[in-house]
C-alpha cells in the first residue's frame, strides 16, 4: 500500500509539473500574442490616420475639380456668347462693306 501511495504521489507530482510547464508555455504564448496585438493595433491606428488624411485630401481634390468644371462651363458660356457677338459684328461689317461699295459705285 505504501509503495502504491509513493507511486501515486510520484505520478501526481509529475502531473503537477506538467501542468506548471504547460501553464508557463501558455502564459508565454499569451504574452507574445498580446504584444503582437498591441503592435497591430498601433499600426492599425496609423493606417486609419493615413486613410483619414487621404480621404480629406480626396474630398479637397474633388471640390477643386468641381470648381474647375464650373469655371470651364462658365468659360464655355462666355465663349459661345463672344462667338455669337463676333458673328453679329462680322455680319454688320459685311453689310457696311456692301453699303460702302454701293456708295463708291454711286460716286
């Protein structure tokens, strides 16, 4: 009986040591995973900040592009107006030239 008790105590001691070793490995792995998680969280924060800056920049560029389009449209309207005025002026000059030719012919 005493021999059996010694055997069981030895097995219990070995089991306790195995549990202590496994717990130590687990805690070490958990610590490493926690550190890695913290690093990844930091990197994620940096990436999110960069993304926010790029989104702000993209919004500014989009607004600038819209302003350029509005300016282009306004210039197109002005160009059509000036082209129309030029056409009217050319027609008037043509009539005046014709009138001058008639006056010359009469003289």
